[in-house]
C-alpha cells in the first residue's frame, strides 16, 4: 500500500511540475498534466480499495523542525473511502479535461490550469490522509487556495473575480472555526496529533465538547455548503471551469463531510448529547429542501447544479444526523445504518454530480452559454452527452435502479426506523425529516425534468444550440466513466455495502453488512429484513422486462409495427421554438406554491403600437426571486463591517507623514516600555 | 583601564557626538543643498569613527566598511541628491510640518529619551565604544523625526540616510560592526534606495508639479 501511496503522490507532483518544464508546447503540457492526474486517479482507486480491505491502517510520519507539526498520515478505512472517491472523480475529470481545456486556449494559461489541477487533487487527497491537526490545516488551506485560483481561471470576466473573492472569504471564515476546533483539542491534550485527539488523557469537559461540536459544524459546514453557509456555492461553482466545478462539487465539499465524521465519531466518540444529532439532522433537512427549491428557480445550468450540491449535502447530513441520534441512544446497528447511508450517498453524489457538471461543461463547450433557456433540441446534436446527462439526472432524481435511489432509500429507512427511539419528540421529528426528504426528492425530479427536457428535447431555442456539435471523445470518455460508476453503484450494492461496513464498523462498534444485505446481497434491507427491503437488480430487471413484455404484447396482439415518418402535429401551424415550454414556465407552478419562500418579483412591461392598443410592439418579462439569506443575513453583516471599516479609515488618512508618525510613536513607546 | 584605551574611547565618543551635531544641523537647515552637504559631512565623521574603531580594535573589516562609507555616502549619494535638486529646481524647504525651533526642542527630547532607554544597557557592555550606543539611537530617532517633519521628498531621503548612519554607528558601537557581508548588503540597499528616491521624486514632480509628499493624500480613494 505504501508503494501505491508513493506512486499516487509522485504522479500528482509530476503532473504539477512536468508541464512547467516544457514551455511553449501546449499539447504536450496538456497531455502530461492530465495524463499524470489520470494515472494518479487509477492508482488512487486501487489504493482506496486496498485501504478499505486492509486489516490495519497504514500509518507513517515525518517529523519537522516546526513545533507541533509532524507530517503524519494515516490511511484507515474512512480515509481510504474518500481517497477512492476523490480518485474516481479525479480520473474522470482529468480525462475529460484533455479535450475540455481547448475551450480556454488562448485566453488563460493552460500550463497553469493543468498544473494547478494536479496540485488541487494532491491537496484533497492529502487532506483526508493527514493525521496531524497542524498538517491538516496547512493542507486544508492549500486546498482552499488552489481551488480559489482555479475558480478565478477566467478572471478577465468581472463576475468571476467577485465569485472568487466571495468564496475566498467564506472558506476562510470556515477555516477560522476549524482552527478553533483544533485549538480546543490542543488545549486539552497538548498535542496536534490526531492520535492524542482520539485518545485524550482525560475526557474533554462536556461544555468544551459541545463548543468543539459547533465550531466544527460551522467550520466544515461552510465548506460543505450547509444552509445558511451555502451562499458561495452558486457563485463559485459556475465561475470555475467545468472539470474544476465537478471536482469542487463532487469531492471538495465532501472533504468537509469526511472531517465532520472524523471529528464527531472519531475524536468526540462516546456519548453525544441527543441534540447534537438533532442539530445535524435539522440542518440537513433544511439544506436539502432549500437547496432543491432554489435550484428549481435557476436557469443557469451550473448554478442549478450548485444548488443541488447544497441539497445533496443535506441528504448526506440527514443520514449522518440520524446515525448520531441512534448512537446517542445506544442503537448501534441503526447508527451504523444511518452513517452507512450518508457515506453511500457521499460517493453516489460525487459520481452523479461530477457527471452532471461535466455534462454542463460539455453543453457550454458546444453552445458557449450556460442558460437553459438558450438550449433545446440538443439530444439529436449531442447524443452521447445527452445519454450521459440523462443517467446523471435519473441518479440525482433518485429514480430506481440508479445509485441515487439506493442511498436515498437507505436514508429514508434509517429515518423511518426512528420508532425504536425512546423519546416521543425524536419519534416525531425524524419522520418529519423523512417527509421533507420526500418533498426534496419530488422537487429534484421536477428540477431535472426541467433541466434535461429544456436542454435536450424539442427544438433549439437559439442559434448557439442550433449549431452545437458533439464534444471531443476524451470528454465523452470522462463522462462515460462516471455514468458507468453511477450504474454500477446502483445495481451492485452488494459490492459497495461490505466496503462501507468496514468504515462504519470501527466507528459504531457493530458490523451490519450481513444484515443490510439479505439473500446473498441481492436485496438491500435496513438491518431488519422484515421492516422493508429492496433490490435494485430486480427492479432493473423488472423495468426492462416490463418494457420488453409490453413490446412483445403489442407485437402479438396488434397489427404489425410500421414506422411512419411525418411532421409533428402543430394545429396547422409551422412549429417554431417560440411555441415551446420554457424553463421559466416549467418552474412557474412551483414558484406560485412556495411564494412565501421565494418572494418573487415579477415585472411585465408591455409596449403597444401607437395606432392601437390591441397590438403589442414589445413585451418584456422579468422575474427574480429574493435571495433570502443574502438579504437578511449577509447584507446586514457586510454593512456592519463596512461601517466599522469606515470609522477606522480616519486613521488611514493617506498622508505619508502621518504613517511615519504612527511608526515613530510606536517605536519610541515600545523602546520606553522595554527600557 | 589603560590610558590608550581610555583615550580611544574618548575619541570614539567625540566622533559620535560630531555625528549627532550634524543631525541637529540638518534639522535646523532649510536649504536642501546644505542638508545634503551636512549629510555628507556626517557620513565623513561616521567613516572616521569606523576607521578609529578599526584602528583601536584591530578589526580589519571595519576599515573596509569605512572605505565603502566614504565612497557611497560621502561621494555617490550626495552627488545623486544634488543632481535631483538641480533638476527639480527646488532649493528651499518652505512649508514644514514642525517648525525649526520646535523641531530642535523635540530633537533634544529625543536625545534624552535615547539616553534614558540605553541607560540600563550600557553598563552591561564591555566594548570601548559602548557609550556611542545612546548617541546612535538618538541619531536614528532624529533621522526618523526628520522624515516626519519635512515635506520634500529629498529631505525625507536625507532623514532616511541619517537613520541608516545611526544604525551603522549603533552596530559599530554595540558589536564592532556587522559581518562584512551584511554591511555590503546594507550599502547596496542604501544605494538602491537613493536611486529609487531619485526616480520617485522625478515622477512626483511630473505628476503633481511638486516634490511635496503631502500631495500624495489625493491618491486616497
């Protein structure tokens, strides 16, 4: 395993450095950077699997001259699982990038883009491997900064710079809280090593544990994108190049999930108060619902996907939160189930969200726009992209038999099993969370019916879409890989669950793989088969079988099938794109229903002909929804900070002499004080 | 203490005091060219002090530093500054942030402060130059004060160079000079600073028709 790890790190390093060594040869640079990243991805998948199957965690450490800092790493099953996830998406994204970066050629330095991508992947991989708080923070910061630099790749566009700055501020606010978390542990244990966090000499006082819980939740939550810290996602994800968005949304925000599990189940293990799990559960439910609701109103495809990341982080946290509640009450099997559901959804979301972002990138590559309203009819022009996007859409909408369905179903089951809890309050709350999840699922389905339908079906609504062509083969391979992963993860839970069980086993103390997989793994059940069970292979077989049976039935009973080619019926008119259902129109009913949350502003300006007001010359329709969190939470904070900064500006007079005087007075005072 | 050492120590003190006097003269001088000349004179005294210390202690490398001081601070930098003054056609400092009598009084206070601060440290020293430490600190503070009190970029440069002289004297006083490589680096820095200020005043003149650094406030948003 250590050989694999060395090869993995070396490939990323080579991928980062080699492109810089061959200046002036963009094709070779592209090949080197993304080839190394893809190679590292393959090695990383192997390493992840090996780490999951290994009996003992792989550890190692290099000391340093800096106090408290040791370059310690530890590949336990939890870390191995995230290495696997990162490598899977990294592999697909780097193959995809081979063709995709052509989009940027001439505008940005491809050398830098390729080499930074390797650095970003390396930092993410190391973040989950780090076994020392100090080391972790350095890597976490490297990951944040590298992703920031990648977000502002197209910095000549003004919106991109603002998005980057917003992201930078949010992630640093988060980092501040993470530092606080580690300092709390450090203060009690006197060391930054994760081992001492794990086994402190004496248990941390209850109050401090709760403070650590909250600082970790805020710190890592800002990165994960939980409501209300999610506001940076819809800005940063669309601004970045699509393969970077895929990585950021697919895996970077997952490192926060990793860290949360690490802190809660590893460092703070033992009994949580019930309200810890409850808090995580509520945040998860709210994030899931609000994420999907805002996604529905987005017509920028990548913003839409960014909001879905908020939703899916919410679903993951629902599983983890339920697991924490069960853990509190000693229901270890159910705790393992909740955690397992959350982790399963983590890798599933990584696969399908990265796939969808790559798909969105392909659409942008072909049409040069991200606005869904300007798409249409792309399925005929880009069949491969369309098919892959459909697989991603079906997965994220949690339709059987895809992977999103399996994990969301497991989350549902763990929430329903709350009747085993001893307190009435939680018995009531968990099903409510399940109901919110159900609503979320339905809205996600609506959202992707919109996203897929408006993008790929009917006629093109703009000349961009009319002239779109299929994307290069490397981009299709990248998407195809992830589409394959979505199908495999969905159809083969019997392969995935035992692996996940090796993570949740040590964390919760029980192995549940044999109970979750009934009938030799063909059926998935939430610990108790009697309660409910489901089998995706059978479902898939049923779906295919029903289709085939229907066709067969039609053949046998009806007249012989004859293909007839004719124009679509259009009431005697010629069909034009203007007759189509628009994305705005599609989302309209939902906007009406949830008016209190969206607070939409609709503006309709009509200009009539001078001669008669029965004929319209111009009509302008505008609508936007109120960004609640920005308006009521962020704007006041920013206004307050600016007001303070304005006060402080008095001392910043811009006068050279004044500044010199500040230095002089400080110097003399310090000298006097020291003397 | 042998007579020769005593005498040497007194001589070093004398030279240091001459340096300090030059500072006061610079603070009291309105004419820019005279300020530059006084700086050159101060640097010459500094070189003399350094050479004296080198002679008394036998540290050869201080001779080298003294020679560099003569070349750079007595010859090259004053020449650059005079050229700048000629080109800009400003000969006098008219407006000042602190007027001359008040400035002299403040400088007096600064000297007292410097002696007060170094009081506890000096008896700990064993070098024959140890008394110069207080004077060196006073020169640094006065140089700094000159930068604050004057508005023309050139006098600010002179103030900066005076500070540098103070640092050099302090280093010689406290530790018989810094390692040669450090000295070389510092000389290079000073030279570069001189060149930069030359260019910077030129630009300032172009942009604001004056070398008054107070006009820089308009750059604030």
